[in-house]
């Protein structure tokens, strides 16, 4: 049994930098969780009209409704079996911003066909995005989002492009500094850049069986539809 990321990427996984291979091998089979600690060089927003949407999303730990430079942060990638028995990996980012920490929560599972990652966003998994993962020639990882869906009770709606955002994530490893580098950019096809951040971090691997899933890390509500 391999990690959900190795399953989705197939042979392409072996083209990643070895440190990225280890980081994205966290899962129930490896028995490891990964905790990253570092600094965001910059957290930025697009034009002023995006702020109300970011503030609304921030109430459910979706995106970050504030900007900053030199912001300490942690990212917790902890595997567990969700209430539907699916292997799940947390991507919970906590930013130590002035005035109090802000979180950006995501939980990821492999799609039913094993060809994509389903990324559930926020504390209640109301938003779901399809993610495609690619190994770049330099060994870095490129993640691109696809369709976004809003789900609550019987509601299952595709988010229109007019108000949706396309996410691009690039993660690499810098051998010279021994740090992972991360860059995230979310854009709207009509309105332009919406949100993003970039920075670097070091990673620590812990035994998930002894470390466990700390209180408050899992979402309040889980969504079965993938």
C-alpha cells in the first residue's frame, strides 16, 4: 500500500526530488506524519474587491484574509482514516500573523479512480477541488486545481468560473539550505490574481501512531462525495 500521492502520480512520483518523495509518502502505510515549520516571505492579496470573499472564507479556515511579510507558519500533514474509511492527509497551515493566528485547512483523499486528489477545503469541507500532480524536470512538484464544487446537504453545485479560482502550487527542495520552498498562487480567469503566498520551511517526521491526530486538526464535518 502506498501513499495517496504516490498512487495518483504513478511512475511520475519517482521523478520528484528524494526529499519531496519522502514528504509526500506520508500516509497510513509509512506510519509517518510530517510537520513543517518555517517563514512565509510574503502573503499577498489581489485587488480590493477580493477582500470580502477572503474574509468570508476565513471564517471557515479557507484562504487567509490578511497579508504579511516574514510570517512564521507551520504545516501539519497527518494521515488518518476518516469516518468513511478513506485514507486522508491533513494540509493544515497556521500563520502566526499579528493580532492572532490564522489557519488555512485542507484535507486530501485519492479520487475513486485513483487518478486525482480530492482536496476538501475548510473546517466543514463545503468546497472540494480536483488536484492534478506533476513532477517537473528539476524534481519539483507542480499541483494544479481543476473543477471546484460546493456541497452542503443535498446541494452539489459546480462553482462558476466567474467566482472560482485556479490554484497553482509549486513545492521544491533546496539542497543548499536544506529547506523546502513553497509558492502558491490563486487566480481568477477574468479577474486576475486573488491570493497567494511564498516561503520556505524545514520538515520533521514523526510516528503517527504515537503522535496521533491532535484535537482540532480534523474537520468539523466530513463530505463523502468525491
